[in-house]
């Protein structure tokens, strides 16, 4: 600050108008202060060399670099769906597809105004010419468009403790949104960021704000989202003691996204969240660890003309650990969480403490205690328990053996004031046609409502998804030919049975044995039993007594001759006898892979797997078979080739399902030229419904 004030006074005292030499001297002196000067008198010795370097860098405007690329992309995306007539099906067969040729040029420039540390500019853009066609069963449409990419960022005072930037970008990327599915998207984003750093502040602060608008239209997905986001981050350091990180985020999203085959209702969601995370270490040997976290979040949805009640969540978590010696470690945790939405509310308090003790190096023991209180609008429950374990490791002449025993005892009391508890907005991801188990048990099937992540669309059971019940679990499955994209996240609302007012005790024991031979062979056994006993009241459902025996083996053997390959596999079986849903399970897999290029050509991996689950009182069994093939090679003149193929079929349920995906990719680089090509085909079947997708992509890029 001394140098800045002195420089300003000297310049103010100059001639009016300034002479050329005097004006250049003032600019030079201010530049030294802003970009190279120090606040101490001792830096005067460095003025002469700094004058030469700074004079070379100062300019009203100067380009520092230019880079860019040109690309040509060809895309062919076509899929067909065949399903039986009647019901919720849309017909016997439907086809949709798109073909496009996209040519793009992009140039990025780098420059600064007066000095790189004062204002640097990164500005780029270029035109996009896109032609193609789109076809459905009822129409064919020719597409021709002139698009553009543009991005610009201005960075202020780059190396100062007070720095920031502002940016704007308009881009048209091509995205892979699901296996074998490509979507051309238009993104517009703008915003700013600002930072205050040391020595201006002892608490570094980072602030950024953005507005983003994403738009796209495909054969089975429409994207139209506007997102406003504000982030504020700060970190307080306490030296070797630790630090605390603060984060505040505010998000507002307006959405009209969804499937083109369902009505879309506009939704607006907003959320605010605050997190404080502290981690400390104490003691002469830093043997004490303390972690605590506080999180506060609110979220609201507005749907069309209605609105969901605002959701409010808060959580506090504390974790303390101590290493008293090499033989004794202790820990204690406390967790408080509360959640409310409209008339629904939940408050949970959980505490636990324990000790880990190693009387000898090969024997590890633990002892712990815990307690929990759960208060909701529908019930109040308290539980407490003890647990302990011992694990012994024994080196043998051949391999290492390990045996362990664990005992757990719980006691729970519950007072119910309502029969059902609602759940709003459980997030799950549906991949392929694999079933996903919902978080709570004993769910009322008629209460389940599934919507997309932005709640712009409500999905239909039997057309978009299927529900199945196994024992006390409810499972959700994506249906082929429906309006859920492979890998899509959905929200699930439902109600589950509380169980009435009752109390019970439960004792669970686990006995395990493991033997390993280096990294080649591992054999394991495990027996588990749990025996709940009703001690008061009446439960509306059966308590589930369990006895489970599990065995398995894993082998991985390297073979040196005649080739460097790895051969391996696993075998696992389980017999689970329980009150509600007893079953038997088997799983096997085998693989072979080349560790080095096979015959100097490339690496490969072949694998096969099988899983079988047979329930005694359910038709939702599993009889899964599958295989995978992977190959990669680096051939002549920098050409890389990779191929993948996988197939999976499940005949365990009344409706047989299968899924396959095959793709081959090639990439060639020569200096600044990059050529990539991809060909893929995916197929999904579920009963009589079949969906097939073909994708061809070719991209040529030239950097300069």
C-alpha cells in the first residue's frame, strides 16, 4: 500500500498534459506495484531488472496465442421396437432414426490488456454446418442448420489475492446419453467467479454463479432445462491442527424435459444447502482425530399449477477416535438428523462407542455399544445393543488362515400411531432391465408412484416399469419399449407398513473362515443366524428368523508359457433359510485374459458368468447367464482398435429378458490429425417386446 500511494502521488504531481516520458514512467511504476512490486523498502534493489521485464510485457492489447481445430462428424442412429398389439403397447412395430453430417471449425485466441496479470482474454468460436434427416413410421424430415460455437472468458488480476473471471459460452456438443444412444444438445452458460485469498484474508473465499440452459430433442428424450446455481466456498485453516470447510449452494431449475411420448408438465425446483466439514488432529503424536459435519438443506417443487410441500433436512455428525497405543484404539460417534416435509417429520438420534484391542499382533478384538431413537409422525422407536468380534490370523506352511466370530444383540421398542409411513422422492437409477430394490420393506404396492427426476412426467406401471414383490422387498424394473431411458434416474413415492406397537430382542451370530494362498487362491466359509423374539405387544407382520450358510472360492493363476496370460474364476453358493423368503443361490464366473499382447497383436479378455436364485415361495427367481469379450490392439502407424461384446439373458422369471451390446472402435492419430470411428449395436428383449439400436459414428479432427 505504501508503494501504491507513493506512485499515485507522483503521477498526480506531473505536468498537465503529461509528457510522453513522464507518462511512460508512471505506467511503469504502477505496473511494478501491481504485478511485481513488494510492500517493503528492500525491494527497491530489484526495480531496475523489473523495469526491463515489465516494459516488455505492458501493451494496450496483445495476442499471446491462437489454437483451434476442424472436425467432420457423421452419425447414423436408428432403432426399432417390436411389441404385441393391445394393452399399453403402441403397436406391432415402430422405427425411428436420424442421420447427420456435421462440419465444425473452432478457433481459440489468447490475449491480454496492458498486462497478463491485469486482464487476460480467452475467446473462441466457429461455425457448424449440419445436414441430415430424421425418420419415423409416419414421416421423413430433412434437416439443415447453421449453428455456431462461442466461448469467452475474461480473467482479472490472475496472480493477485483478489481475482476473478467472467465467462459466456454457447456450445452444441454431441452426447452419449445411454448405451448406443447419441443426442445433439445446445448449451448456453454464462456467469462469473471471484476469489479472495491470503494475505488479504485468512479465510480463502471462492464465489461463483452460473446460469445454464440445456436444450436437445431426440427420438426418446427431450431436454429443456434452465439451471441457476450459486456456490460459496470458504476454508479456515488452523495449521497442523486441521481445517474447516464451508460450502453454500443455491440452485433453481426450470424443466420441460422428458419423453416425447408422454405429456410434459413444467416443473420448477429450488434448493439451498449449507455444509460445514471440520477435521482436526490433536496430541503430541497426532493420535486423536475429531471429525464433525453440519449439513442443512431445503428443497421445493412446483408442478404446473400445484406444488409439493417444502422439504427441510438437517444433519449433525461427530466422530472422535483415539490411538492410545499400538494395542488399544477407541472411538465414539454421534449422529443427529431431522427431516420434514409438510405434515411428515422424522428425527433420529444415534450414538455409538467402542474399543479395538490387539492383545497379540495376529488377534484383533472389538467391543461396542450403540443406541438409537427414531421419532416420526407415525411412530416412535428406541433401540440399543451390544456387539463384539474376534479375528485370528494364523500363518500356515501353505498360505494364511483366518477365523472370526461376531456376536450382536439388539433390543427394540416401538409405539405406532399410524399404520403406514409415506416416503417422498426416493432416488433410484434403472439400468437395463435389472431390478432395483426400494429402501424400505413391506411397501403397499398401490401407493407406488414413479416420476422422472424433474417430476415433469409421471411414468406408467406396466408400460414404463414393473413392480415385483419378493418376501418383504419391493423391486422396480425398467421395461423395454417404455419411456425410461437405459440408465435414467427416477423418483419413487410410496408408503410402507410400520408394523404396529411391539418390542422384540434379536441375537445374531456370524462365524467365518478364510484360507488364502498368496494371490492365487482364496477359500471362504460363513455361517450366520439371527433369532428375533417378540417380548411385548403385537406385530402386524412376522419377525424374520434367518439361518444362512455361504461358501465360496476364488482363483487367479498366471500362466507364463507359452503366453503371458491370467486364468481365473470364482464359485459361490448360499443356502438361506428364513421365515419370510427362503432361497438358494449359486454364482459362478470364469475368465482368461492376456497380460501382454497376444502374438504381438493385442490384449484380450474373455469371461462368462452365471447366477441362479431360487425362492421357495416366489416366481421372481433368477437364472442369469452372460459372457463378455474385450479386445484392444495398437497396430501399425498409430492405429488403435478396441472391440467389446457382452450378452446376458435371464430366464428365471415368467418374462424372459435379455440384453446384448456389441461395439468396435478405431482411433488413428498422425501428428495433429485424429480420426475415430465407432460402430455399435444393442438389443434388449423382455418377453415379446424387443428393441434394437444401431449406431455409426465417424469423427475426423485436425488441430492447429
